[in-house]
C-alpha cells in the first residue's frame, strides 16, 4: 500500500470545478475523492496522480495552499459587449501550449539572428481599414481579387494559409487540446485567438468550425497582428464584439476577402449571395455578412441565411461521420512551418528529442514518422 498524503480539500474541490465537472456528480462517480474532501481518508501518491490526470492539472498544483491565479494576459472578446481574461480550461490549456511553442521558437529565431517582422504592430487602432488591407496585400503579394483564381473556398483557405506562414506567422488548426480528442474546444466558445509578438506571431483557428468561417477568422487574426494586439474571440454569427479594435479587425477582414467595389459591381449585375460567393471563392456566409455590412440585406435576413447555412453544414458533417488521417491532421494542428523549425533544431543538436516530443505533442515513433514521411 502506498504512503497516504494529507491534501487541502479546497484544492480538490477547486480542481474538480476547474475541469468543468459538477462537484456532486463527480463525487458520486468517485466516492473516494469525497472521503478525501471530508478528510475521512487520505489519498496515496498514485491515487493523487490519477486524480490530477483526470482533472487536467499539473500534479504539483495539488500541494499548493490555495489555487493559483489563472488569467490569460490578453482580452478574450465575446460577441456583444463583454470581454474577459478568464476562459474555459480547454481553451486556457491550448493557449499555454501555444505560448510555450511561441516562446521556444522566438528564442530559437533570436539565437539565429533573425530580424523582427516589420508588419507586426505597423498600424494602431485609429488606422483606416483600407490602408491596413492595402499593406497586408502588398506584404503577401496579392491583388484585390486574388481568391477568384481558385475553384473552391477550401483551395482559398489552403493558399492563404501557406502565404501567411511564408510571411513568418504560425497557424495552428485544432478543435481539441493538443491531440486529446476527449478535450473538445467548442466553436461557440472560441473561433480563434492570436498571440502577437514581433518575431513570430501564433494564430489558433478552431478546426471544428466551417472552412468558410475559418477563412474569416484567419484574416481577422491577421488584422490583429498588423495592429499589434493579441486577442481571442468567439465571433458568434460571424459578428464582432462591441470593441473598437474588434470592429476594425472585422472591417479589415471583410474588405480583404470581399472588396466593397468588387462586391457592388457584382451585386448590381445579380443580387445573389451564392453567385457572388462563387466569384470570390469564399463561403456564402461571408458574402451574406458583406451584404449586411454594405446595406444590401437586413440583419434579420442575414441571421436567417446564416442559421440555415450553418444547420446545413452541421447535417452534412453528421452524415459524413468522423475519422481522417492522423498525420494529415497533425500537419495542421502543429503547423508544418513550426515542425520544420523543430526538426531543424533537433538536427543541429539545439533541441533534445525528448523536448521535441513535448513541444509537438508527438512521441517516439510517431514523431519520427511525422518528420521523415509527412513533413515535406
């Protein structure tokens, strides 16, 4: 029998609530934990380790005298009038994972005498959205109607992702915490967030979202980088929070994806959301949103279209079921650009394999297969 340990009951109840469980339900399922809280019995080290894994906290946290303060260092905007520095556990842990990756890569780039990215924070919150859009297009070497060259908006998403990563920005697509499919990040809580620094900004895009909405999220996050402002957002119904920076980023994203002059030209020819969407190779919901911005449809018409379209996508997704190639998914979850840096550092003996495993979330043979067979 293992040595029993005396633990502050407050830390146990905090950890249970932090993980999103209802205390009564959790204790009914795990009666031993109830005994620990009521101090009728003490847990062993092994029992505590199992408990820590179940509630997704570092083992050492359980030995603190009081819960640590866990606030993110940037605002997380909710559609409407609210913003917060507290998010759900799965979002919080995902932010920590990407911050660790960003910190490592920043140090690696500095060590290799790389220069800061000139476009980070190039504009402030009082900038004209058209000026920012123009500068983004120049930086990425794109014309105003660049997306028209592609067959589908999936192709558009792949193309713009590569363009942005080539500019020095890392994009992570994921809908769970790292590779844990039991720890889902709901779209309604988080469409994305962006961690801005001058060496290597990191974007997170919720991969569970519709491809079309992902495209809008990416450009919204890109705008944040040009304004030098880290942020997270839910963008419910593709609408921004009531905040000056959020509204500006939204304007930038809309104009970048669907220029007003081009939209008006096509709308005059035929006021048809689907037809205009086909031309720009973006989702019909992005076009519907643009039509709302430019006073072509009412808010009620927009929300009716949006809800119908998203319900159609939901039903289609259910009929397709789950599955997919693990390594193809890993390329998007980790970012090919980031993984190349990690592989390069390992080969230069600047990063141990065990640290490469930890920073990518891939271990042993899985990591080796990824970097040798699926990276290039």
